[in-house]
């Protein structure tokens, strides 16, 4: 109404009538519309971030979606559609206004850095730049067909891009009871808070919870319990009962109906006696804090399926050899359910099973690799390597991307392939009909090349080994399995040939992993 009234006012001022007034009215409306559209670029949306443009459909990919900057290293596309028909399409960042082969592939949660498949009005596609790249280092974001060097849709990254950034609070957590305190407190996004150097003698307190709320004072009826990431869930928040000595940083997640702009304090609160053990005031938070990005989900189009019980192998002084061979992924109950990732045609089997591996620090292990050495076909050329990079496919990375990858199995992964051994099944065998992998494996046949030998390398996890590593395929850009370090308190336990659910129950893990314990 304001715009229309303004146009009428201008028309009256200049004394225009009839068609001239209509023409002027239309011209001004178009001008204002263009100005409004221009202002949308680099504007901040509290739910999505800084808007940088809408993807055009420059080819026959049926591309649609709005692109937002979440923080320095993360983009998201809202309501994204792509028909999946291009042969070699990737999310792509480039230092040029249009994509070139010198740009950088951006992995997606759904496909890693494999060519993109179909997206149908995906609510949020979250993309984190690899390595140490920042969004402001680039000039364009695109959907780029690398094979044919064709642009399926681009948006420009503004030179004056306003990036939502985390913010430290002005104060730290302080209390007069049970050593409550902290180092700096960082607002990561609208619903996520990181607390550095947290201290609390929770083993002596009656109980204690992270607690946020509104109002001038911490009060029982003015707040809500907050879960600690990795310890609690929104449905089950338990009192802290261990001692925090300051050597641990914690992340807490605000409930769905709270955000950092609508809380006034963060406290350590005793529910049993309604006592505030210590709190920090939350104020002067930037209005351009990064938006909250919900956890991403794979296989949105597939109903959840209960997978097979996880199989595990424990490496120690008596079990030092692990043989890696290819095998069928086992349908929805197999690799898909265990790793929550899209399987390739074949995945790694270790010592004949699809499962987890636990390794002991200070012990040297032999990794025997039988993934195929025929370079004429990627399906049967599968060197193995160990890395700190979640996405595989080292052989398909650019030189710049390879520089971002640390290798823990030698400097040349392409040498560790060996003869080809595959666990195969008949086409009419449905993995879903079996209750365990062991039952399914009885239907498989192991076929190996007889005119070649296996490849071999040694691996010794030590004190400097990172907490998490990954064993990968050189030719497949997809996470294949993990190696994780565990604390010194982990001890060997009695176990049968493959399984040990009691040992696993207290750990957070995913399948086809290698864990390292000492």
C-alpha cells in the first residue's frame, strides 16, 4: 500500500494523467522491484544465513534452489532440485566468475565428492568446503559438469559478502559452589554453544544440569535443561555426575523452541534443591550469528531399516593380520544400515566380514590387500590407503585437493592393491531375508585371481595417531571405514570369534570401522 500510494503521489506531483500516469506508475514499480531484488543479495535470513542468489537452470538439469552462506566455510541450498541426469556433475567453487576445471569440488553429505545424483526439492543441502578453504576466497558457486566443462547453474559470491560468524560472550561461567567455572564461551550458531575449559565437581553435587532461560534471575520455572552433545539426547538429559577439571570442552544444544536471541542466561542448576551453582549472562549477541543447521540425514527417501548386529574384530598381540577383500554391501541391512552411507557396488570386507576393527596402540599390524590391480577398469582396481580425510577417491583428486590429505599408509596409495578377491552372491539372493551377516555370508562365494599376489603394508598406531582415521578406496570417492583411537581405560574382554556387543555398548561407533585402543 505504501508503494502504491507513493506512486500515486508522484504521479499527481508531475501532473500526469491517463496512460502517462499508468506508464509512470509501472516504471516506478519496476524500479522499486528491481531495487528490492538487488537488496536481497547479501541479506541475512535468521533461519538460513546470508542469501547470495538463486541457482538458474542453465542446462537441462531442472536445477532450482536458493543459496545461503551459513558461516566462513559452509553453504546451504534451500529447496534444491536437480534431476540427476548429468554424467559428471559436482558442487563447485571457483576463483573465477564462472566455473573452470581449476576450481574446487565441494563434497555433499548425500554423495561425498562422487558425481551428484538426484535431488527432489531437498529442504536443506548443507555443503562444507574441504581443507582450509573459505567462501570469501572464491567468486562463484556452481553445479559444474567436469567431464564436459559445462555449467548447469551458478551464483556469484559478492565481494562485500557479509558472513555470519560465531561470537564469544563477554563473560565466562562462574560460580561459588562445586568449582563451577569455564574458559571462554563461544556461540557457534543460534542453538549451539561451546564451553571451553569447563570445571564442575559434579561428583560431589546433589545433581547438576546445564540450564537456560529468560528473565533477570535464574529460576526453576524460567528455564529448561539443555543436553550435552555426545552425552545426552533431547529426550534423555541426565544429571552430571563426573568431575570436570577444565581439560574438556563441551558443546550444548538448545532445544528446538529456544535460540540464542531468546535466552538471557546459561546456568549450572541443581534441580533437586532448586539452586543456581553458577551462571553467565547472555547479552549483546550479534543479529548475524550463524543459523542453526539441523543434523543432515542420508537416504531421506528410504524407510529406516534395522541392520544386522554389528560384527567386530579385535586386534592385539595374537591377531595382527587383517585381510581386505571386496564384497557385496548386503543391501539395506548391511553396509547401508551400518555406515549410513550410500554403498558402492563393492565394499571392503575385513577377514571375511563386514564390520568393525579395534586396534591396540604400539602393536604393528599387517594389512593384506586384495582389491584388484587392473587399472583398465575402476571396478577392479582398488588400492587401499589410510587417511584423515572422510572422502575416498585419492586417485581422482586434483593436486590441490591431494595436498589437503594426510596419508598414514605410505606416500603412494596406488601401489597397495594386490590381486582381486571378491565375495559374491547369486542375483536371486535377498540379503533382507537373513537376520545376521553370518547367515548371509553362508550364501557367498569367494573368488580370487590365482595368477597374482596380494599387496601388503604395515601399520602401527602410536601416541601421535589421530583420534579418527579412515581406510579408503583410491578410486571411490566415498567414506569406506574408520579408525578411531580410544582411551587408556579400554581393556580387552572375553569375546567370541567375531562379536562383542557388551564391549561396544559403551562406545559411539559406526560400522566398517577400525578403532584403536591401548
